[in-house]
C-alpha cells in the first residue's frame, strides 16, 4: 500500500495531492506543469469519454481531428481570442532542423484552426449545420499547476458547430450545457448549477458563455464544463459566409463547448475521503473486488470467489478477485479503499459454510451480509445503484448547507471563505473586479435553472452588497479552483 | 456528389488523392504537412481504435497518458534514438511568453518520456511487468507528405512495456505483432507478411524490430505495424534497475509497438476502386444504406425503408435511410459508392408489391433481389460477411500474383517495379544499401511465418542476386510507401 494520506481537516490541498499520488492516479513529469495520467486515473477518463461520446452521438454529433499546430496569423484573426490566449501558449519555432518562417502555436483551443477548414467546407445553407467534436490534447502555459485541475497540457473534448441562424446556435449552446449537467449529475454524482458567466468571465471570443459549477468539499467552486455562443465572431474573422435559403449571403453562426481531464479532479474533490478515492460506480471500470480470506479449505474459498466474479460479470458488473498471498486481507481492504473500488466482498470459510458473504460499501464503509443465492447479482447491483445515488445526495446536501445568502459586504467576506454566497450585484464589471481584488471571490454563475432560481429567489431585485446601487438580480459568488 | 476521381490506371497517386478528398476522408490544412481528419475518415479510425483497444485489454494491457513535450536532454539519453529522431522533430522554444531554459521536443515517439516515469515506478520484480498503451498524437517533420500515409502530425497508439527478463520481452514483442496481424487480416481484410526488419530498417534504439507488411494495388509495400524489442537500451539510458526475485540488480527489459492513422491509407489503397472507397464491413460505422425510389405511393415506400433500417439495427447491423428529395436515386447510388458503404438496398413501389428489395454489394457491384421476409436480416448479415471475406481473398490473390521470385539482378530490377520480389540476399548492409540506391527498393521483411517461408522456400541457401556471394536465405524486396 502507498504512503499515508494527510487528512482533509489537517490540510485539504495536501490531502488532494497525497490521494492523487497514493492511488496512482497521476504524477508530475519532469516537464514543467505536465502530468502523467497513470492507468488508474486514465481508466476514469475512458469511462467519462465513453459516456460523453455516446451522448454527443445521440444528439447528432460526429468526431473529427484537426491539427495540433496553429499558425500565428490564425490566432491573431480574432482580436479578443489572441489577447486571451497568446500569452499562455507554447510556441514552436523550429521544425526539421530549421527555423520556421511562421511560428506555430500549440493549440490552447481549436476555434481558429477549425474555422479555417469550415470556411472551405461551407458554401450554402445545405452544408449546415456542422456538428463536430474533437477529443484532443491542448496546452496552456500555467504558472501554478495542480494535478488534473490545472496543468500545462491536458486532455479534453471540444465541440465546434456551425449554424445558419443565431437561434439554432443558441439551441445548441443550451443543448450541450444540458448534456454536461446530465453527465455531471448522473455519472459523476455531482450536483451542478447551470447558468451564464459574466462578461469578464466568459471565453475569449464568445458572445456568451454558459457553464456548470460544482462545489468541492472545501466549499470552493469548480467550473466543470462550458458552452459558448460565438456569434458570428469567428466566421467574420475567417470570412466564412454562406448562401441562405433565401438566396442571400450571411456569416455563419458558431458554438464551441468542452470538458477536460479536470473533471477527474472534480470527482476526487467532491466525493473522496481520508482513506482515499471514492468513485461513483458508473465511472468505476472495476466496481467490485472480491477478497478471499484464506484460512482452512483455501481451494473451496478460491473457487467460490471465482464463481462470484463470474456471476457478477455475467450480469454486467465488472468484478475481480485479489487472491494473491503476498499481502494480508487487511492490507488489501485498505488498498482497494484507497483505489476507490465501490464495493468489496469478503469471503472466508465461515461465509462459505453459511452460503453468504460480507459486502462493504466504499461510500459509507458499512458492512452487511449477503446470501449467496439467486438474488445475489441483483442485490449487488442494487447496492451499486444506491452508492451512486447516495454520493449525489450527500454532495447536494453538502452544497445546500454550504450555500448562504448575505445582505452586507461584511457578511459576504466571512461567508465566502466557507462556501457559495448568494448576493445582489449591481451588474458592473467594476464591482465584480473590486470584490475579486479584495476577497479573491468571483461571480461563478448567473443561474438559469428554475429550481435554483426559486430556491434562492435569485431574480428578486435589491441592493448591491458592495456598491449599494440597485441590483436587478442575485448571483452566485465563490472562491474557485 | 464530389468531383470526378482520376482512374487508378491513369494515375494511381492522383486517384488516391482524389478519392481521399472526394469521399471527405481528410484534407490538408494550412499547416505544412498537417492533415484534417474529416468525420468520414475519423469514423474509420474510431472503429480501428475500438477493435485494437479491446485486443490490447484482453491481453492485459491498460491505457495511460504521458506528456506531449520531451525535454531535449531526455531525447539525448539514448544515442541511436536521438540520431534517428532529433532531425525530424518540432521544437518548442518559448512558453508563456518567455524563452525556455531547455528546449522541448514535441514527441515523435514516447520511449524517453515514458522511461523517465518507469524509472520512478520500478524498484522490484514485483512491480513488473508494466503493460501500458497510449493513444496519442505524434509529430515528425516530413518533407514529402501524403494524406494518412505520411503527415507531420499523425494519430497512433504506442505500447510501452517493461519486463524482468529478456524472454518475457521477446514473448511480448511477438504477442503484439501477432495481434496486429490478426487485426489487419480479420478487420482490415488485409493480408500481411509478418517478420523481422534488417538492421538498417529497424527502429532507432531497438535491438530487433518485427513488422507486418502489406501490398497495395500498385504493387508497393506498406508497413502496417511494428513491434520492437528494445533490450535494456532505454533502461540503461534512464538508469532503470530493479531487484530480481533472486535479490540481484538488473536493468529492465523493454518493448514498444505501434500502429497509426496510416492504416487508413493502407485500407484505401488495398481495396478501393475508381468509384471511390471500398470499406470492409467490420470497419464501416454505417454498413447498409437504404435508398427509397420515390414513385407512386411514397409513404408506403418510406415506411418500409424505415422498417428495414429498424429491423437491421435490431440485429446489430448499422443501417440508415437517405430519403432526401434533394438528390436523385442515381446521385445517391454514386455518393454512397464513393463513401464506401458496404451494402446498398434499393426499394421502390414494385419491390414493395413483390415483398422484396434489391441489394447491391460495394465490393463486386453485383445486384441481387432479396425477399423481405423473416430471413432478411440474416441474409444481409451473410452478405456482409461474404464482402469481408471476399475483400481479403481478393487482396491475397492479388499479392500472390504480384509476388515473384528472381535469380538475377536484371530480373530483379524489372520485377520490383511491379510488386514484391523474393530473392537471395547476402545479409550485408552494403548490398542492401546499394540495391536501395540503384532501384529505390528496400528489404521489407525477413518473414517469420511458416506458411510464407514454405511457399517461397525462404530458408533455402543460395547466391545473392546482387553480390554473387553466398546467401543464407531469401528475403522480400519491394518499393514502399
């Protein structure tokens, strides 16, 4: 088993780092800010990819792949875009032993290289919509890095769509942020607030950015996915016009949307505990570990352990046995708790005699006995579903507890150290940036979901907590990763 | 429909380019030598990935992800490796607006960055074997590029394994080249010759390279996959030692193996024709297109078309209808032939009345009638299997026809313009490089498969066709992509 993990209460940041390394999820490499995603971590990404990819395809999207390198002149075509991204790019100046005539940027995001292609592909409304997604690596030079959450290179998917009308693009933006919300809640067991970003927090080059925001166990916010309405900005930058069905010329409307390997960081920080990783069963490539307690008739126990795995697999539950005699059962219990296997089955000679086994849930650490009869797989499956649901419910209760509404800036400053804060804001960049400067808290989201709006009477006008000026609505503030 | 495709007989190279672009498989980007893999092309890669990934996992491999950037000092650690790769690398000199203290190479392959991690992970024989695969993009600065076959950036998988003994590494090298052969033959319908590379053709840093070689329709060879025995070379370069079960210290043994998006090029060049792409059904994401002939009672025809698709999907056959009235049936026939959909179903009012439909195979262009009864899906499935088998058989006959054995250098020079040539070789680098210089043909493979060895009595000693010196065996020469 790996080294001891610092407890969350002692040092939350150190707990996270210890956990990621002990559970062998990721390592820093010797390349500044670049991580190695180890097999245990990559397996989570593969489950995420499979679920998201299926949801993208169900909504008519197809995958493609565009170049890693972006010519400097492309990045420069969209004014806000270059201002936002150029300073954080890695730049290739030499290739094949020679200095390049034009510098190449390693993609920080692919709008520009993709719209250079779309310009060639789109002539008429008949060529629209284009609904393309790309799974890729991107590079953004980061000063302070943290495994999964903020690394110089990371993996992500980026959707880039082209539409004939503004309305169609708006629908796509909402469709995709809704898919992200569904994925976060149903697969990651992570409650999120869906809504809009303020002007200053939106994507460089977008007219509007929608996001989903989640709360971590330290009360901080983590942006878990974004969907951008790019208007006609990139079409204009790349002179991408099309003939409308009415026979006129217009610029194409665009969206882009993405989630990245930082979701793995979100998953860890939302559910895990001082023993290690806690994984929602839907994202666990191995849901059940069977640990034989080898006393007395070892053969019979091992045979029964294999039989259990076989039965579970037949019912679509990925299970495995650890029958190695190199380590004790106690060592194994701790190791698989660290790795976040959702369910542990313990099986000894006495269990065998009683035609039962002991099952231990990773989320609550509860142990119960389960009869080894015809209902076994179904019962295991029910426990797994219950773990999935419990993780969501627990995270939602936590978020509700840690969300407070404040009426004054004094209250605000204390509350924002501890969780999400709902407060009236006057809608100005000035107030937003002053609050950020003074407290490091930002406006995370202008919620769009009725349930959330109702819960906190978000649309009620009032007085800005900072400026004292009239405020049209409340917004959600938090410190963020 | 797209532009006209040049015929193979007129200009094979132009035919390939025309096909790739007309079928919307890939495009050049404005970044020198970098391609855009369009959705039709990427869908083939996704099918390839799924099949290979399953085969890797069945044999105990797991996926992980290592950094895109490799510090210059890493590349330099293995002498042959830097000599082979450094000249063709893209180099990052600036990041985050500043010049870097150490240049970063965009990975041309990942042995060095991976072995820097393995050194940290491996202490004892208990940590072995490590069986890791990575799906990634790599960059090799190419002077002459060709879509899919040779591009500056391409996608691939690279397996990197670490073992306690030389023998175990040897087994792994053979296991993986055998998996590649199985994949090429069973999925790509592409017969390949499995064997060893000569010293001069092996991977920079390997002790031994195994490969699979395929013949294209112009008689040229294409290397479709490689598996390298890296000996202890990288372990020594990165000082990666481990404690053996006997308690001694030894360097770790290594293998690496990979296939790339050039397989898509191989697939096209092996099977396609002057009408466009021909895809083996196992790699077609859409196996059947139904084209309604809309005369008379349109509704009844459209309903039946949908019913056919529904039935086929229920039986696991991916099918779709093109019922658009924008284009004629004839236009659609040509379009889906271009796209390589393996089977076309035509359905008109007369077919409906006769409870039948017309099916047209993409491989032979044969049309037959099929009754729309309970056996329908099974019959379609059988035709798809027969297409898969026919493509393989056809490619194998072609290879056999285009493979000749020669006894003199005069014969050799003529024959090698036309296909594979079996000839005696004296085993020296000198002869090999002279022949390459004079004819541009290279030794593709020293076959290892009994069937192939027997067929051409490869192991029979004789006289080198070039030098006249004694030759221990015959080898396979060809011009290559």
